[in-house]
C-alpha cells in the first residue's frame, strides 16, 4: 500500500495521469490506431512483378480494410504442393489465400484444407470465365477456388520449313523427313509433363483415365492403345531427341531456339523467349492447335493455370474471399497477361488489343482452351500422376498392349492409395 501511495504522490504522477487521460479520450472518440489485417497470399514466385501489382491494386481498393502480402513458393509445382500440404495439414492459420495448381482442387477440398465459395459469390466471381477454367476449380458440384490464370499447350513449328500437319501421324512423318535427331521436341522425363502428354493424347483419341465421377479406372482399350502407340512411335522415331527421357518444357524451348528442330509441343511462354533469345527463329515460328489423333476429330489438350483458394484455417475468411475475387479481376488478369505472359481465364480478354499484342496466337489459344480437358479430378491425383509417369517411362520401352494392362493396374492401386510410386 505504501508503494502505491508513493507512486501517486511522486513528482511524475501528473505525467502518468496525463497519459492515462489521453488514452481514455482517444478510446472514447472511437479512433483506432491498429494496423489493418494482413492477408497472406501463398503463390509461386512470379518474376515479372504482375502479382505484386495485383497486391498493390487490391490493397488500395480495400481502402484500409486489409493488406495483402505475397509469401513466395518454389517455382516447381511439386515443391509448392509439398510445402502447402505440410502447413495445411498442421492447420496453419497464416495461410489466407492459396495460388493453387489446377490439379490440386479435389485433393485440397477433400482434405478440408480450403473453403468452398458460396453460390452467389461463386457466380459473381466466375462471370465470363472459360468453362474449362471454372471446371478446374470445381469439385463435387461446388466451386473451391476462383480461376486466375490459364494455359494450354500448342504445336509450334517452323513455318519456313514445314506445313501444318493434320494428324500426329502426319507430324511424325514430316519430322522424320528431315532425318535429324531432335526435329520433334516433346516432354519425356518422368514427371507431370509426361502425364500431361499422355492424358492429352488419350483425350484426343477419345479416352479418359477415370470414369466421369472419378471413382474408378476407365482407360478404354482402343484409345489407350492408340495413345500409347503414338508415344512409342515418337520415342523410337529418328526425329526423337536423344535426350527425350530427360526432356522437359524448358529444355524443349532452348533446343528449339537453336534452329534445328521443326516441331515442338509447348506452352505460350516459348514465344516471348524466342523473340528475346532467337529473334530470327521467332520470325519463322508458327503455331496451331494440337494435331488430331483420330482423323477428322480435333486434338484436345489438358488445361493448366492457377486458381485462388481460401485457406480453411484463416482468421480472415470474409476478407480473403473478397481479396481473391479482386486478385482475379479483369484489371489484374490483363496485367498478368501483358507483363507476365500468363493467359487469362476471362474469355473476353482474348479479344482485347493489349492481350493480343502479347499473345498474337490468342485465337488459337482460346480455341484450344474452349474445349480443353481436365486431368483426372480425384483426391488421389498426385499418386495417380506418379503411377502414369512411372509406368510409361522411358517412352521407348512402351509396349502398347501390355502397358494398357499395366497402366490400369497402376491407376487402380493409386486410387486406393496402395503402394508408393
């Protein structure tokens, strides 16, 4: 008690009472000096600055309601998924918005790691978007993310040396006519790119990996054997790259820029790269949709891109939904296309001059995306993809008849999470 008395009668007691009075007056006036909540957006480390622009734009539009901060993830999609899975499985509340690969939707939704979008909000957020992009963010009839960027492979070719092939058989024959190893550049390493290649050929042949609800193996015999036969023919062709078993998209890009290849299966990032690194080659680059597997039926490819999901354990769910919708807005998609070379998910943007300037192949890309196919939508997609790529690698050793059976067995085990691939 004596210590308390000394405190209030000491020479500094008037200063303490003044500080207390200021605090009380500030509280009574309703003034808040606290910082707005920070929403953490976990997304791959986009180098052009387009994502940072989107953060600044949406933070400003919130008018002090929240701030968005990017937490960069690795460039490799498998490493991104691994980091996110570990944190979400630990119920990390720091994850507000997630830049999700399109193939993660079913897994993350089934695990309870992301939140579904309410119907009214979902309709508004996806208005005007490519149906295939919206489908990639949908699982069991509900929207689990808003599509932000998209992508699909095209066939790139030397228009000064070859004509546009109608079918894959025509393409392989045209490439072989040059009698030069590496004339045809495709992805053959044991990774997701090989799975994508197979699924696209299978879809073009009229087949699917799983049944419509994603619960059982499909892999119909005729289209599966046709797709595997093409992979075998490509790998054993004299036009195949000697390094096919370790080839990925970036190696294909660099090899094409040397001027030796005549055909390449790849994404649109190869265009600005060639313009910068090999302008003479870029001047002779043509593009077209994938050739047909079945004559008279268009080739179809899988859709890629980034969707924005909301972490299940965030403290700021309402703000995160609002921010994600803003990040995926027209303004930010146009900037991501112009600055980062990332194709939009809003269909009308492909007709805008600022997007077409960056993507002179916009019409071809849009047509490809309009009938793009989904990779199997299953919570076990990661295991399923490993099953496919491990079964089919190396491509030169494929036996279409035997591997149709082996592939069915491997995919069936993956759906039951049996074994490690």
